[in-house]
C-alpha cells in the first residue's frame, strides 16, 4: 500500500521522496530515494507512513536516523499503518517534540483503488493538521473522514477490518460448503457477488478466491492475524464482547500455523479445504 501511494502521488505531480527498509522497494516507486527515514522526513511538509506492524512503526520513528529526527516545525505526519491506537499515542511525543503534528490516518481500500486515488482515510488528530494534510490526502482518497482525536483513526480502522475480515471468513466458508456439495466455486461466487452481500470487497477479492494460484498476494494471512489480534487487544481494554472476531482470529492463527501466513487472505478457503479433507 505504501508503494502504491508513493506512485500515485508521483504520477499526480507531487514531489515525493521515498524511504523503505529495503532500498530496492523504494527505488521501484520511481520516486527520489532517501538513505534514511530522517533524510526523507527532512525534505517533506507532509510525511505519510505505511508499515506492516507496530514494531516496524516504532523502529522507523526512533533513533538518530529515525523519521522523528528529521522533522521540521509544522511538518504533518500521517501514520497510515494499521496499528494499536496506543502505539500512535506512544509515538506522538517524538513528533510533537520536534514541532510536528501527528495524525493517525489508516486507509480502507485495495491496491487498485490507491492507483485510482479512491482510498478512504479515517483520520484522528488535530483538525488543523487534517486541513494541512488534505491537499496530499485528496490525491489518494475518494473520502477523508476526520473521526476524532488522535488514535480514533486506528479505532475506526480496526472496526472496519473487523467487518472485512469477518466477510473474508464467511466467503471462504460459503465457497467451501458449496464446493463440497458439488457446485463450482465460480458459480457460487457469481451468485454471491450479485446477492445481498455484493460489495466492493466481494468484487475485488473475486480472483483471489476463484483462482488463488494465479493471483498475487494483496493482503497476507499474517497481517489478517495481526489485525484481528489488535482488535482483540482493543476489545479487552474497552470491555467489548466480540465472539465472532475471536473465532475469526482463531481460524486465521491456525492457518498461519499451517504455513499459509504468506499467502493471501483468501487462502482461508484453502485452509478450510485442507481441514475438511478429501471427499
């Protein structure tokens, strides 16, 4: 997603400097490449961060070559990774201590949507910071929602992913059920896509479910398990009962343990096929 955003911004005429822990990935965006996160942040008025997990985020901000060290007065940092709201609050002093403004702005949408500039941003933090970042976010997004104070963006993103990942699980179960009863998955998917559950997610995951061996990984099962564990942690802190999310976490974790973690989220269906055994 981070690479997709960098390319979209560059193609939209923005002056983009990219940094990645793997330099070749930054170079592949066609943007100017910084050697350190500090160098990248030092030339930016708006910094967008998109990383896999909380540990990667913390490592990117801290230290002499970290992002925070390069910030200038008034720079707006949009933390778009899907992480714990508490992690966002933990990095806030690193940003504000350098005179910057931190927003948490995770996104909803696929790689195809970022290429079209049609992501949805859920942004938490000061309203002034949101307005300062909006000209950049508008190049990437169909909608930018300011959902509240810092950390609120991550809360809403975890709520969104709770539904998305439940739908992913339900699609997998429905397809495996129909397959084992003798109906081809393509036939079932066509009906599902045109039924009451038809949605953007059902549409863009079609190839992954129908032709998993031919479809690139868009969102891995490792990340599914990570996000559902973040949902679990937040639910425990706020006292929310979420039995379905707990079940989905159990299935995703078991699929990861079955060595499917690097495969696309649609591989839940393959895990269920393997679990069901031969007909």
